C-alpha cells in the first residue's frame, strides 16, 4: 500500500462490518467491509490454501452478473 501511496488513517468496527478511512493520491476515501463478505472470502482463501475444491463457489463476476 505504501508503494501505491495509500494511507489508512482511521479504522472503526461497526455492527455490520469494518469501516476504514484512507488517503489515496491526496483524496480522502471511505471503505466499508461487510462481515458476511469478509467471512465468505476468508472461507474461499482458506479452502484454496488447504488445497480443497473451491469450484462450487461462484466468482464475484458470476454472482453479480458483471461483464
């Protein structure tokens, strides 16, 4: 993140997830990571790391029909 000039200056834990405020190229931005999405992504990464089959999980593009 340092190489790309991104600096996180505030983090808050909310009931729905984690909010992070950061500066990128001089612009102040805000990101909200929802607990359910973080848990789902962690499951996929752990299964991949353990060498388990992840073919039953849809990709982000497939799930939300993004082209």
